[in-house]
C-alpha cells in the first residue's frame, strides 16, 4: 500500500512540473473526454465499461496531443 502511495506521489510531482500550452491542454483534455465517453459506450455493449473508458480516455488524450503537435 505504501509503495502505491509513493508511486502516485512521485507521478504527481513529475506531472506538476510539466508546462503545457493552453491550446495543447484543451485539445488533449477534450480528446480524452471524447475517448472515455466512446470507450464507456462500447463497454456498455461489449462488457467492462470502466476498463474500456480508461483505455478510450488514454487513446483520446494521446490522439489529441499528437494532433495538436502536428497541426502547428
């Protein structure tokens, strides 16, 4: 349990130091939300909606970030 808490704390500190452009953050967040929603809907039809929402959210965030970087 303590290892998990330390891992989460370390990850939080690493991410807190990241500077993100406002446009990049907005596109990444919107894409993550859309991916999570799509994953949850797919999970309702095919089972395990929480896992599919997490995977969809991660894929959406990655896609939104890459799209933002390529559209500059």
